[in-house]
C-alpha cells in the first residue's frame, strides 16, 4: 500500500477499497457513539477517514500522523526536508 504525503492532512485517509478491506478484517474500528473511526497501530489509535472525493482513490497520510507514528522531520541547510522512521518499513503483517 502506498500513501501520498500531504503535509496539511490532519488524519490518515484510506481509499474506499482499502477502507472496506480493513473494516472486513477488523483492523479499522468504528465507534458510532463517539463519531470516530480509528485504526490501531503499534498499540495506539489513529483516526482514519475515507479519502475525500476529490482525491480518491489515493491513500493520504499527513505529516502530523507520520510524526505520531514515530517519524522525525529533518531540516537541512538548503531548506530541504527528509523523514526518518522507526520502524523504517510498515508491512501489512504488522497491521493485520
């Protein structure tokens, strides 16, 4: 699964296909009383939503969500940014 990095995205967005697959497998939990849908990764809950219609069928992750997952943003002198993350790779096995 791949993601588009949108630095301003406040949540994690999954396309309809991925969202449906994760719900069917019990990976995404819906709490209608709270009006929240979340995915549990590395023992923490992260709010997820369907990708907004104008951006479908992309999966989108925001910079805030990446940082919450353990990414670190590095600024270099030439105003370029890079990310590092532990774990360096998130596989389907770790989600399911």
